[in-house]
């Protein structure tokens, strides 16, 4: 029996590699001789950098950048094994994990550090740059990132705009003449964890604002601010970014990358599947185990579980998806190739308890699944 482990991270609980380790422990308790292949995945958020650098035998670097609340944070970036492709993930510079829950405020958080991280990656003189979108704490449309790259955002009296999504309504003019020249002609591939538009009922503010600290009134204001931001960008740069799929990824950073850097937006999980040669490993696999922190309606917008399920279905390999939280109608995931979705939480508990107990819970859930498989075979 060959079992592929291809989970994403469980946000604020386990990295994708840690999930793989716990999954393997559960498997070994029932199938000690199984061939277990661990392939930590990412849909563009946390883990993309580590996954691709490890898979391609690349190199990791680190630097200090401005965090989402203007504090200095340590952030990593990398060069893939081909020595021509640099990679960053926005979560390293403005990730939700960098902001304590009591301080989460998408009016104030900024993506400025992402631009600084891009500048560091440019020092490697790459031919292409992969930018992983996902897990951000921001809702500033990527304006902070662009500011670090040399773009000027000003209000009606010529003053530079303050950083944060709460000030985009004051935007009057965008000047890209100061954009770092090293970005000209550089191939930029954006790996998105979701394909949401910038604004509207499925946009960045409405769908992801609440998890970043926005209440209902803030969500409404942020959505209007991004709508205004998109209109000014269209007027200034003649680029339509509001309704484009993926523009709402990472609080609108996707929109900024398209509008100013002519970046190509792609599915993050599909990019990882391709670069890690995941489908090659599927050819003789018996089973795939995947998962992420929450399986819900957002999962069908391009998350890891969906991508793994589709790839596995093409090779007719069953997929079991594990999650700390399962909600909503999962019919689209089942049609995509998920055989079964399993919650790893074994008892009523607080969120904090669930996060702390994650490694043990997923080990137990996988062990119980394996025991079920043994008995299903016996019944047959």
C-alpha cells in the first residue's frame, strides 16, 4: 500500500509538514509496512515557500521587513533549485499569524513589508518571481506593497496616503513613475489561494474581512474603499481589476500585482502540484490523505483540498480530507474527487483547545480511518 500525504497547514495549529508527521503516525499504528510519501502542500498561503524550496532543492534566505502593524518582523524568501526562480509568500510579511487576535484591524494593517520582501528577492537577479497569496491580515488592495516598490498614492491635495485599507477612500491619484526598474520585464507568477474578485458579495472584504478583525460596518466600508481604489486604478492605469478572478486574494494584493506589475494570476495549489510533480507520485498510489484547518464554502474557490481532489480523481485515486472544522454543503468537493471529509475534533472543546490538540487529534483520526479500511476489506 502506497499512501500520499498532501495536506495544507492547519492555520495557527500545525504546519503542513507537522500534519504529515501526525498523519504518518496514525497510519503506522495500523499499516506499519505501508509506503508513506509526505508531500506538504500549499494553496499560495503559509507553506508555499517551504514546500517549493524543499521540493526543488532550493535555498532559503531571511531578512527583516515592516510587519502589518509597522513592527519589524523576520521574513523568509527563497530561490528554487533552477537558480532562476525566486519565491516569496505574502504571509511572511503581513500574515494573520503576525497579528494578535486583539489587534486585528484591516483598517490599519498594511502590506508594505511584502514590497520590501520583493525588493530583497530581486537582489537574487531572478528571471521569474513566484508570489504566494494567502493568509494575509490586510485589506489594503496591495497599496502598501506597491508603495514599498516606488508607487505613490496621493489624496486630493497631494499628500501621500496613510497605510491601511481604511484610508483608500481618500485616494485621488496613482503615480507609478518611481516603480523599481528591476521589475520591468520580470515574469511574475502569482499563486492564489482563492479566485475571489476584489469587491462585492464574494470579494475580499465580505468573505475574508471578518477573519481579519472586521465587523459588519467595517466590512461595508472596506468594500466601498476597495471599489473606489479600483476605479482610480482604472482611470489612472486603464486596468480593470475589480471583477477579475483572484483580484481579491490576500486582501486585494492580487489586484495590485495585476494592475501595476502585469502579473499572471494562477491557482496556487495547481502551481504547487506542477512544481512538486505530485501527479507523478499518484500513478501507483492507493490512497491520498489531504486536509486543512477548515473545510467549508471557501474550499471550492481554489483551496488545497479541491486541487488535490481534482488531480487524484484524474488518476482514480480515492481522497480522504481531514479538517478541524467542516461546514456547509460539500457536494461540489465530493464531485471534484473527495471520497470522504473527516473532522479531527473528537469532543466538544474551545477553539484554543482544538488548536493545541491538533497534532494528537489528526493522528487519532487517521488511525481510526485506517482501522475502518482494514475492516471494510474484511467485510468484502
